[in-house]
């Protein structure tokens, strides 16, 4: 049995639902929204430069700072094989 494929609209709707649930879990009893997140979704074989979508509960500049931090951390680690 093959899995149904999402189109971009389906993926965007799913991402919004996931973001709502994730924000509710992370910030359940916190009125100031202490925990931020960004969810990145991309097609593994998609065209470079137009394949990543994101949803977040943060301002864009906070997402950029977080991505720079993670990129620096990834680039400083030795290369590994496999999936995490």
C-alpha cells in the first residue's frame, strides 16, 4: 500500500496544525510563550532554493538567529553518516 502524497497546500495546513499543537504543548502553562520553535519541511528531492517551508511561533529575526546557531553547531561537528 502506498502512502498518499501531500501537495503544498496539504503540507501548509498540516504544518499549521502541528504548530498549534506544539505551541500548546511547549507553552501550556506559560503565559509569556517562553519556548519558541520553528518547523522546517522540505521535499528531500525538491529543487534547491524553493523546497523549504517553515512555520514558527517566533518573530522572523528570532528564527534566523536560531537557524544560524544550529548551522554553526552542525558545521562544527564532524561529518556523520545516517539519519537522526
